[in-house]
C-alpha cells in the first residue's frame, strides 16, 4: 500500500509542478502574444492537470491513512497482549490509569504521526523536487538566490523539533499521571465520600491538571513557532527574487511569463517546506510517545517458563511449601519468612491472621503469580518452576 501511495504521489507532484509550469504559456501566449489557439487549449490542460492531481491525491491519502490505521491497530493489539504476559508485580508497580494512557494516549500520538506524516513526507518531498526542477529550468540564477534560505530553515526546524520531543515526553507522562489519579479516585469514590475528602481530591486534581496545561502550552508554542519562522525566511528569499527578477524583466532579459512561472513554482515550493517542517515536529512528538510504548514492550516478565518445562500431572498426593521466603520489594521486609507447610490431598486448611501478614501472598505464590525469593513449592514432589504455567494454573 505504501508503494502504491508513492506511485500516486508521483502523479500528484507532476501535476503540481505542471500547474506552475503552465503559468508562462498562459501569460506569454494568451495575454502578451494574444494567441487564440493557445486560448482554446490551455483551459483544457488546466482542467486535466487538476483532475489528475485530485484523483491521485485522493487515492494517495486513502492508501497512506489505511496503512497508518493498520499500524496503530497492530501496535495496540501487541501492547495489550504483552502487558497480559507480565507478572503481577508489574501491575502492582504501575497504576492502571498510567497503563491505559500508554495504550490510548501514547499510541494516539503515534497514530497522528503515522497517518499524516508519512503522507506529508512522501508527497511533499516529491512535490518539492518537481517544483525545484521547474524553478531551476525557468531561471537557475533566481533559483539559487531563492534557495539560499533553505539551510536556515532546516537548522531552526531541527532545533525546534528536538525541543518539542522533550516537551512531548513530559506531556505524555503528565497525562498518564492524570489518568492514574482519575482511575484511583473514581474507584475510591466510596472512601472519599465517607471521609468528606471531595474538596481535597478536587484541589489535587486541579493542581495536576494545571501542570499538564503548562507543559502542553510549551509544546504548542514550540510547534506553532515553526510556520512563522519558515514564512519569515521564505519572505527573505522571495523579496530577493522579486527585486532581482523584476529588474531582469525591466531590462528585457526575461519575459513576465517566465518570471511569474518561476514565482509560482517558488511560492508552491515553500508550502511543502512548511509542511515538512510541521511533519518533523509531529515525528518528534511521535518518537517521544513511541519510546514510552517500546519501553513497555521491552519489559520482560519476572515469571518465565523453563525451556524444557513439563506439563503438570493432576494432583494426587500433596502440596508442600519448603522454607519459602518472599518480599515484594528488593531489600524490603519479608512478607513471608521460612514458611514450611504440607497440605495432603483432601485436607481443609484455614490461614488466619491480621491484614497484611501474607495470607493472600502465600496463595499468590502457588499459581506462580510471584516467585519466592528463597525456598520452593512442590506439587506431588514436582517443583512448580519446572512445569508450564498453563498446566499449573489449570489446576488451581
């Protein structure tokens, strides 16, 4: 689909270049030389050029956006599936709202880039090349004068893009924090009302929302500065061209048609330059979001099967905990310490104790939601680390 879109973009670019090229025969042929034959043909050429541009431009946009949507769909599927392969420790360490933000907001930022930027990059670069060819064909001296501002545009655009990437990452982190806070407060609404804390949570949300607004506005200012900068530098090139080109027309060294054809190509060239600059900003924002997404995709589960893991036979004798010690955080206080427990098949066992002493944790170790830091758990004498997770959990 991308290959087809590039194929379509060639026709769009050629049509755009021809629309600048045709200015010379229109001015010189019709208005200066008063050629009646040219008057009959040129309107048809103009209609044909814009018909080709419209048809292939529509096909190009649909193809590219289809690719973008499919990439985003697959990325969301991949991220969601990967998160479910991670251990419970990962879910304990990461707020639900923050994970939702990765799947929804971060990928939405990438979606904007993939859907719109790929389209701009291919189409605008090819269009710019076509218009540059027209400009140099019409008057290479004028073209050299006009394009001297391009390095300045590139330098400042690149600088703004890097700044925007950093701001965008901070923006995504703040919206993730907002999502996490929303999820926590909505789930805990009963507790908030019971302790009359509505005002407190509202004020805390307002403070976080204000920080998000400030960071977002920094990004807006950096992004919106691109267009005025490009237009300012472009105006320097255009001003120099008007002065030198107009002087050549006055001296009779070139025709008005040739000059205005060049000007049309030049004016059209700055439009792709501006769009490419904006596309660079979108790419930097998408890279900031993508780094957060791939950071998550690169996270490995602490609970892994052995390569030669066996299928656990159906329980026939007993479950045994041997010197099991577990702590949630490395270096922290153990929740369970040197637990030894043997449960025969058919026995009923009651685990009794205050909240937080490790009753649920002991049960979470059995299906390997966590691994003990010391000791082992045996089912019929088989260490649960030696069996497949599916066969173990199927029996719980």
